[in-house]
C-alpha cells in the first residue's frame, strides 16, 4: 500500500517538516478516477457505392478527455457495452481515445429520438462520465437527405 503524507507548512522540527494535527494521509494505491464529459452528435453519413456501405459514422460521441480502454482504441466495442434505444443494428467503434463512433448496418440512422446508455466496461477503468454529462438524455436524429451531384444526362450514340 502506498501512502502519501501532506504536512502543514508551518510545522518544522530541526529544519524538517514534522507531522501535526493537520497532516493528511492518503492511500495512493487506488487508481484516481478521471471524470470526462461527453457530447453526442448525429451525422448524415456518405455512401460508398463500391463497398456498398456508409463511408461515415451516423453517431459520434466526443469525450472531453481520453476515455477508451487503451487496448480498445481502433477496435469494435463489445456488444452491450453501449446501448441505443430504440435499437439499431450496427457496430460501435473507438476511432481514437476520445471518440466513439456508430456505423449502422443499413448505412443510415432512421430519424427519431434516441437514448444512449453507457454500461460498465465501455470506458477505461480509471474513467467515468462527469456528473453534468447527460449521456442518457433523448436526442433527435436528423431526417434522411439526398443530394445529386451532377445534372448531366448522357445518351450513348
């Protein structure tokens, strides 16, 4: 067990700090908990017609500090560690230590209100969501949009 003593600055004995009633003893063997905030953003993903899948995530969760377990960065999150209600088939992936992304299986996220829940094991062991982070609050996904890039019509002679 590691202990740390914090001594009162006025307590001196032979030029050295000496324990007093104000001495604080802390256990340093426990890992300190870091609190991180999170913001959830809905994105209208592009579509890769060659690979027949979305080229961008539909949901991006940005954390205010490193939140991913180190061994999970760049990998797919284990099913059940983050829940989206109503449920949409797809996969969550840690893009980096501070960003979690959702790629729906259908390539897009149906419009509507969604609620998110982080389960134990999603974040690093020394990390938890800050008290003011409303991660489980309902959020509304944007409506599906389409864009046409070129209006040319070509007839092969």
